[in-house]
């Protein structure tokens, strides 16, 4: 089995979680790390036992030993940094959202095609084992015909103009950071692009969205009602409703469990009858599944993962572009 040598670009908050998972995976090594601040890269190298530490991003990207680079910077920089890696022939796993808008996303796909390099957006939720169970329940008709999906991801983060969530120059706001998860879970259930998207939002003092509601209608008749926000904690769960039952997914973006409800008489019974609970805890912290998928794809010579296809990313970016146009959210650098 070929050992996949990884590099990490921009070792911040999420990169620590990623590295914690990476170092447990057989057939993969953390080869190098690069930061704008060399001391931060050196501390990260020591903490996770990386083979080396690059002087800067350019040195990491040019390192001939590296197979794959994990891009973990704020959204605004994803497109440029990803394309720099792809042009050097590196495989890229880039944090979500893959770019700020669909136009940038298309440039990333074009670069991956041109340089025959693997590219995947790091939407960790898509690889969590519990979603295989949920998908089986839906496809086996356990809840009958699906008519709606509801998902809510709101967290209470005190306003801080310097925080990337509230900074327009870093493409902040609830939608791109949190809203991408309820959209993703709806897309996973329905597996087609919506034919109608309607959105409303409250834009805060820095001009980015702080509370956003979305309704998506799909060609197969499913309606998804989704919301996200940064000023209040919300239910943090997802429900999938069908004419014979429902599925509840607590903390759906990092899900380890789900409950199937199959009431005897769906017309009259409470939605919460006849529960079957499934619990599939993460082996490490949940990031291991997306890393394993990249390793698998690279060994198989793929440029795209069938589990997180470019079309999946494209559909989600298109929805977020549509929502932003409706709520009037444009970033200063766009
Ligand atoms: N999958 C998930 O569960 C998950 C969770 C959280 C975040 N994310 C995503 O991961 C990305 C990073 O989030 P984070 O919370 O890890 O961010 P963060 O800790 O604030 O920043 C990560 C790194 O980005 C660089 N950076 C930070 N601010 C910058 C600026 N103003 N200009 C240029 N570079 C800057 C820094 O790299 P240097 O060390 O090189 O300076 C920093 O170490 C976001 O796109 C976010 O959506 C994903």
C-alpha cells in the first residue's frame, strides 16, 4: 500500500483536529506543515511529529515529496491557495466552503482538470458512517416517500469584528460557515439540485449574515427548510420526514447517531413511535473518514471522489450564490 504523504497549509483551529486524525491513519504520514508564521508551523510540527516544517506556503507546495495538501485557511483564500497547489501537481483537500462563489469553484475544477490533480472539498459530514445507515433507511423506504427535510445550525458567537465569522473581508457570515451544512444534508437526502431557492436573512453590523432562513424545493417534490445563524444557539438537528415515518439526526454535521421512527399508523400516531436508534461513534474525531477517502482515491488514481463529487460541491456553491444574491450579501473583494 502506497504511503500518502500529506502537507498542511495554514495550521489553525481546524488543522489541529485534522492532524489529530491524520496521525492515526495507517498508510498516511504528516510530512510537512507551512504557516505565514514559522514559529506556529514549528510548534505544529513538533506537536504532531511531522517530518519537517516548510519556511512558507510556497516551499510546502514545491516539496516534491508531498502527495496531498490540506488547505485550512479562511474561505477567502481557498481558491487561490488550492489553485497554487493544483498547478504544482499536488492533490488537494480544501476546507469548506471550497471557494467563496461558484465562479471561483469553476476555476478550481478547471485547474484540477488541466493539471490532472485530485481535488476534493473537505465536507467531513458526507463521510460519516451514520449517513450510510440513514441513506439505507431512506432508500429502503423505511419512512415511505420523503416530503421534507428540516435542519438548523445556529451557534451563539459574541460579535467580534476581527473574528473570521464576522469579517466581510474574510468572506464571513453564517451561510458560508454554517449554512453549508444544512444545505449539504438536504442535498445528501435528495441527491439532486433544487429547482427553487428562497432565502431571507438578517445582516449584522459588519454587513454579513447573522441569521439566515432558506427554503429549497426539489424537482421530486421534496421541500427543505434550513437555517443557520451566529447569534443564538439553535436545535442543531436535522429531521427527514416521509409519509410512513421520520429520521432524527442530532448534531447532524458531526453526527454519530440517528433515530428512525416508524409509527404503526402514520396518519394518527405521534411521529415519535417505534424508535430504532443507531449509534456509530467516530473512530477518532470524525475527520478520519474524509482523509481515508482521499488516500483511497489517490491510490486508485482518481482526480475526483465519487462520494464528494465536484458536482456535489458545484450544486451547493450554486445554492449559496443564489441565497447570497437574495439576501444582498456581497463581499468587498468580489
Ligand atoms: N470541517 C469543519 O468541521 C470545520 C470547522 C471549522 C472550520 N472549518 C473551515 O476551516 C477554515 C479555517 O477555519 P479555522 O477556524 O481553522 O480558522 P483559523 O484558525 O482562524 O485560521 C486558520 C489559518 O488560516 C490562516 N489565517 C487566519 N486568518 C487569516 C487572515 N486574516 N489572512 C490570511 N490567513 C489567515 C492562518 O494560517 P497561518 O498559520 O499560515 O497564519 C491560520 O492558522 C474555514 O474555511 C472554515 O470554514 C471547517
